């Protein structure tokens, strides 16, 4: 039944392209709406429709805007239902047949509080339930609206961009052997990522060190494989050069986030912030990881812009590690997922400044992971890192936003990191 509905909808959209934006809005709203989100195959529909948006040339920002608006409205409607009917919602026949849906959502909300609205948006079974639970438990409206907007802002790029790029790729002219190299590289990256995750999942004292070793193996393999990825590398360079020379305002706007000014501001805010809120070990974790990453990037002779981007992302991920120590492994993974928009914004800033090189991008990602994991292993040799007090986490998360605002406002005119060596 669901497959038939999906097929009919996509066929109808093929004949009525002018409704594509509203369709994105409606799917995102239904996926976030209590009860409806449990029944509608929202993720499948969203991937399919965003792929159509990419194939038909709809601007990416427009697609994300429609999805963002739909997610916000869906959550607001769910919150309103919970606020109006409170515990009477349990009397609905659907929830009488499946009382565990509300029970799980309520347990998740009571455990994680405000964070449950952000994290829950990325957990399929409870995504449409959490806003309704927040309303049932009389969460302040203003606080819910702010958190709802923030979570939707993180959700929209993660759910829209993959399908959009897949659809947009059908319009790209690619040379022979491009897809062979692309899928081969994707399989290798997935293998390394799975090995790293397995090591972390074991949660032993050696886990971080073993995961670091997996990243080192990946970096060595990348160095040997790089000469055989020429077609993929040159095609990526051509595409990003096209982006660099096109008048895309968003790339120009985000450009300062890949400069060393943002890196300095981020470090100057996070180091004392972690020292005050979390203790010297968290501060030392961030400092060591940034230094290790910088040393590895210089050894690999990465360009100055990559040094800035890589160091900024290293500090951001260390902040996530410090803030999520009190949570389970799966919730920590959700923290990383919620931070993907910030990671994408910094990377997009780099693409707005220069042509991307495949080796440089992949090497940067591996050195970031190596630096964070190895620093974490060093810090936990004397014992696990203690968790940061929950009331301090919100303050620390605001510091990267403050650094970004200061940098985007023009306080980023520093010399590149390579000029300081």
C-alpha cells in the first residue's frame, strides 16, 4: 500500500512540477506530525522528492527551506495537540493498541529534557512523538519554539542534501570510469568508518587507540590509491571550480568560516569556556587534538585553507565529545549527526574560496578523526573523562555560534595559518 502511494505521488509530481515545493513541505510536516508520522513513509518520500528536486534544477536552498518549514509546522502542530489534550491522547485507539510508543517517548523526554527534541528528530520511531510529549508535559511554549527551530535547522540539510545531490548527479556529465572510482572509494570509506565505529562501540580502554590505528591505515591506503583516482579527482575539481566561479551567495557568505580568523576565535572562546565549565582535562583534550591535527596536516603539506578548516572542525568535534560524555554511545552518535550542518557550513566555506582536491578533503577528514581519537585515548589513560554539568552544555554550544557570528561580521581578517609557521 505504501509503495503504491509513493509511486502514484511521484508520477503525479512528474506532471505537476510546480507543486514540488509544497510537496516537500507537506512530506516534512507529515513526517513530524504526531500519529501521521508513524504511518506515512516520510523518509522514503523525502529522499525521492528531494532527488526529483535536484534532477529538475530546484535551488538547494529552496528545497531545504520548504523541508525546514514543514518540519517546524509539523512539530508545532504535534506540540499543540499535546498541550490541548494532555493525557487524553492515551485514549486514542492507536495508542491503546501501542501504549509503548508514548511510554518510550516519555522516558526519552524525561531523561534528556530539552535535548530530546533535538536528538529525537533523528530517531525514527520517536520523531513524531517527542513534540507531542513536550506539549503533554507542559513544556514552556517559547522554549519549545526556539529548540524546534534549532533542531529543524539541523535536520533539513541532513535529510535533503543526500537525495538532492543524487538527483542532481543525473544532470552531470561524467567521464568514463568515474562511477567505478566513485563507488570503489565510497566502499573503502564505508569500510574504514565501520571499523572505527566497531572499535568505539566496544567501549574498551583501547577503543580510541584502535580507532586511531584504523584512521592511520585509511590515510596510508589513500596515499597509495590517490594516483589511481585521477578521473574522480579531476571531475570533482571541475565541479567545485564551477561552484567557486558561480554567484552563489551562500558560499560567499560562509567563506569566512574556512578562514583562520574563525579558527582563532573558536579556540579563544572554547579553551577558557571548557576550562571554566568542564575542567582542565576537557580543555587539554581540545588543545592536544588541535595541535595533533595541525601537525598532521602540515606533514601532509595541505594548503593553508585546509589547515584552518581542519583545525576548526577538530575543535568542534572535541567540544561534542566533551558535552556528550554523560550519554550513551547511540546518543553520542546523534550529537555528531546534529552537528553535521555546522560541519557542512565550514566545508562549504572552503568550497566558496577555492577548488577542492579529493586527496586534501579525505586526508583532512582522516586527520581530524585521528587527532580527536588519539587525544581522547591520552586523556582517558588516567580514567574516564567526567561529564560536563548539563546546565553548562547549552552555554558551551553557543560559543561556536558566537565565533561564527563574529567571523561572518568581518572579524576574520587574520593571516592564514601557514603564514605563522
